[in-house]
């Protein structure tokens, strides 16, 4: 039996699933260097095409990270418009990011081993 060729939608599905799996850690990584607001996070993530996401994804994610104690928020005045909610990493968030960054290379290498070209 000859396997069917992967369609464009299959490739998009794989990209979407991978993004969902790592997005929270990418956000935590972006917050490691200082507080950011939601739209700013969207812009920085969007600069890397495979990490482009929407407000409908980022704000529920930020709310969950806040509920889980990984980020905290403060309101700051904006030079253009209403005040903005800034998100910053908590010690618990730093620990979660540290755990992820320790595991990620081994995970990535294992996936590469199983999916690499032969």
C-alpha cells in the first residue's frame, strides 16, 4: 500500500498543534526580560511566522497563566489610549520556564530521531 501524500491542511494542522504545545513557554520566555502587554506579545510572536497567533488565543492563555500563578499583572497608563494590562513572570513562572528549557532539547532531539530523514 502506498501512503497518501500529505495535504497542505495536514501540514497546517501539524504546525497548529506544535504551536499550541509550546506557545505558553514562548510567552513565558518573552516575559523573562520584562513585562509586556498582550498586543505587544502578539506582535513579537507574529514576527516569526510559525508563531503567529490571535487575540482569541493569547488572552485566554494569559488568563490561564495568571490563574496558575505563572504571571502577574499590573495596569499602566498608555501614551496612546486606555491603560494597558502588563504581564510579568512570577517566580513560579520562572521555574516552569526553567523546567521547560531543560526538557526541550531532549524532547526536540527525540522527535528529530524518530522523524528525521533516512
